[in-house]
């Protein structure tokens, strides 16, 4: 009897090993001109493939933003540096070879594809330009054709699509604005000032946003104290969250009222924000202190703060089952970058994988057994 139980336990262990859940992400190394595929099997994380990107061997072209298409067959990468413009590349996830490209604006950064329109929306960060309004490029990812550039604010960075695919949200870091773009009509539908002292002025200019113009553009360009770097809509609630990199806050915006309804004090330099697919947790990278905060959204409280494996925390990708957060960490100087895996139930760092220098843009690809 004991022997039979022992054999059964061994069989269960073997079966569990064979059916371990595997998760895969793509991560870009901005100072390496390289993209890595990182696999996590529930215990160990490792880079299983390093993909050289760019076309100029003697120049760092700066892969910055990365996103995976809704069907998982293609991934898209912005190369931020160019003469003078940046480039959007389309790669096959089967071969990891480029299958298309198009020229965008100055320093194209973050992007996402709408499941409703099928179009890709990418902000042009304009890092090295004057502090003037920049744009969002709208691209047909099938033909890799830029269809339109929509003017927004100064240094637009974080950008994400609403859960229903009909709105695109982006934040302008230097002008301190949140932009809502109608993903179907391809125009700015609303603008919200995020600096506290600007809220009253915004209310007095309420009519401007409907025409796609910004109150801050009418008053002359100012430097935001909030310095918003990221925006993420909640998957179920009619709210979104903005990283206030300059004010050390995460701002909660009610989309019905179109106003900031809460400002959560955070660690130093919040940079990226993501919400778990189940809507329960918010994950925030604190770029200036090399840490990641985990927040319970029902209570509005930070329930964990994890020190990352490197000193400059950057991007976030959360698994579809809401169990793990993958965090890209840049490192300093000649250090390799890393992808840290955080358990969102146990609130601890469970694995880390070295990747190229200045790991930044990160996108979840798939999970399988």
C-alpha cells in the first residue's frame, strides 16, 4: 500500500513538471539594439532568444516601445533614433524576422493596437526637440502605412487603448496633459490638465478639448510639475490611472466626470503603471528608487513594495491570469538589464533574468503548458 502511494506521488510530481505553466514576454534593450524573449516556468526565468534589431551597426538606434498584436502572430517595435525620424518595425513571432516597417515622427515611443479598429496608435515623444506639441501616429499594421498624425501635447509618452478599443489615451510629460483620442474618428475628443493648480484653468477652458486643442497651448507651453509618463485604463471600471513621475503620485481619473478624483502618494519617480486583468491590483514602477509597488485598488493602499534586481525600474507586463508581473529594469552604466518576475499573490520577487543593457519596453506574448 505504501509503495502504491509513493508511486502515485511521484507520478503526480512528474505530471506537474510536464504541465508546468510557461509565460513568455518580449523586452527591448535600448542601449543594446536587441530584443529578448524571456521565459518563466513558474520557478525560473531566462532569456531564450536574443534578437538583434536596427540597421546601422555603428549606431545605437534605441529600441524603445514594444507591443504584441492581438492575435499573437506579430510584434511591433519602435526604433527611436533616426535621421531625422524614428521607425516602426513589424516582426513575425514565428521567425522573429522583420516583415514590414514605416517611418513615424520624432522619437516614437509607446504604442498599442485596438482590437476594434485594428489600427496601431503610437506616440511620438520628440525627446530631443523643442518643448512644443507633438503627435500620435495612426498606422495600419497590415500594410504598415501611417494614416494620420494627431497633434497632442509636449513629449507624449505613455499610451494605451480603452478595453472596448474605441478610445486611445496618452499623457504628455512636459505639458502635463491627458489626451483622449476617438479611435474611430481619429481626432482628440477630450483634454484634461493634470497639474493641481491648472485644474481650475482647465474648467474655464472646457470647450477647447472637444475641438482637439489644448488649454496649455493657448496660454503658452509650461513645464508640468506632475510630469505624467504613463496611463492605463482600468479593465472593468470607468477609470484610468496616470503615473505622476514629477509629483511622486499615481492619479486616478474618473472617465465619466473627466476629472482627477484621487492622487495616491507613491515611491520616488513612478514611471509605468499597469492594472491586473482581474482589476484587483495596480503595479507601479518607481524608477528613481529601483522598486516596484503593488497596490490594492479596492482599498487604494499600497500592499507591497519590492526592491528590483537593478537600480532603475522601467516597464511592466502582467500575465493574463493576474498571477505575475514582469518588470524590466535598466541597470546603470555597463550593467546588463533584467526582467524581474513578481508574484502578485505572495508579493515577492520570485525570479530574474539578465537581458541587454537599458531594458525598457516590455510586452506579454503568451502562456502555454
